[in-house]
């Protein structure tokens, strides 16, 4: 027993160290994006292997010291999607298979076609989104920007930290390339450039919040287009599922999100090789899309989408143990495919406002 506990502690320490090194690498202003990506991918692979063996025994992460306060925390309806989704804790109907014990503070599993929420944990709890917010940026800006249009990078876009793709102020970039950078390697600078194409940075942020309201994602407060830490910026697992459902209805989003590799030229790092960070696409049967995220306060966050035998499921995860989020999503998706149509839903993904 002592040796097992010791081994488990060693694994956890290694995971924490690997992720800390990766986070520092991503934050270093002078490190080329390709090197940061390689570091993160290597750490993630090691973390997922360890998580597969030990995630059931690892406690869920503690909540942030205080729940983030913001506009969404004031008079927001907590029963959107059904009364059973209004509380915290795990929500699942009787007769279902046991849910996997994933190390996350909140999650939702839902059927994208019917909107049925199959199970959830603290679905309307407020947490920082990290880079999952980039999906909201994508679905907001995709209808407004032509793929072949050119955007001039601003000083703000080029100076954001961590600076992933290395935009050069005053240089023009193709919209399609910016969307690929946004969704493949989570380029924070690309997110800023895309929302500024609305006319200004504040106008772009206003569009994100308007889109969230249109989707009835009332828990969302967007302060940045990339999910980097900002006071009062929050989402819920339920609202991420609404955002993911809208993304699934947009062929342009899926084309970008499903791209496994691409290159981006004309940056201060030169020609950057971009490899899709979402391992669900290649390692999970039926994986069709998603987005990873991480910040120190948010922990690991994730949106995953998978399709099998005509059934499309969405899983969203917030405030998870770093480097376990994709494995946890796979476990929840496995449960969802086994239970879809066999368990009474606990709620529903509401349709957008008309």
C-alpha cells in the first residue's frame, strides 16, 4: 500500500512539474510557437498515459479560492436547461451506469442533435474558461469574415502574452490562416486580430457577449477573445455545451477545427508549423472536434465532440487536473455513448433565441 501511494505521489509530482515547465514555455515571450507546442504535446502525452492508470484515484482539484464574480453572477438564471441543472454536484438519473470519477469541478455530457443533457456536474457553476473561449470567438467571427480577406495585425495583437504565432504589427494576414492558428495551436494573438477585424477590440468583445446571449449562454462573461485571465471572465460547463452545439452546426468551424496540421508564414518566428493540439481527433474513435485550454487559475478546460453510429455527443469540462482533460473527456464520452437513449435526460440544451 505504501509503495502504491508513493508511486502515485511520484506520478502526480511528475505531472505537475511537466505542466509547470510547459506553462512557462508557453508564457516565455521569446520562445517560438513551434517549440512551445512541442513541449506541451510531449507533456500532454506523458500526462495522459499516467492519467489512464491513475485518474480514478486522484481527487478532483479544489475550487478557485473564490468563485469569480462578474456580470453573469448577477441575476443570472440558474435553471436554464431544466430545474435539475440548477444545483451543484453530480446530476444523473437512476438506472444509469456509474459515471467515471473524473478529476474536474464541472462537466456536461449532451446529445448534440436532441439537446438531451445525459449527465452533469455543477453545470451552471462559474469558472474561468481558458482557451475554450476561443470557440465562442470562432463562431462569432466566422460569419463576419471572408476566409480570403486580409487583416492587418495591430500592436495589441502582436504584444499579447503568451504570444503563440508571432504576428508582426502592420503585417497583413489571411483570415483563414488566423482561424487555423486560433483553433489548432490556440494562438492568443490570432484571437485578438480576429475580433479587431470587427472594427475595434471593444466592438469585438461586445459581439462575443452578444453571441453568447443569443445562444442563451447567460453564464458567459467574455472579457478577452482568447480566454487569458481577466477579472470577472467566466463560463459554465452548460454554456460551453451550447457554444459547442452551435460550432457543430457550422461547417466552416469544423473544417478549421479538424485540420490536423498546417503552416503559418510571415511571423517573427518565421514559418511556423502548426499541429492540432486536440488529441481526441486522432486517438478517440469518432472524435470530430474540440478545444483544449489551460491557465493557472482555470486549471485544464476542454470541449470535446464525437460521433458514432449517427449519434453526436458533446462533452465540456472545467477546472480539471492539468493534462487529464482529454482522457476524462474520453471516459465521459464512452459513458455517454453507452447511455444515450437508455437513460432519462437530466436537462436539455436550449435552442438559441429567435
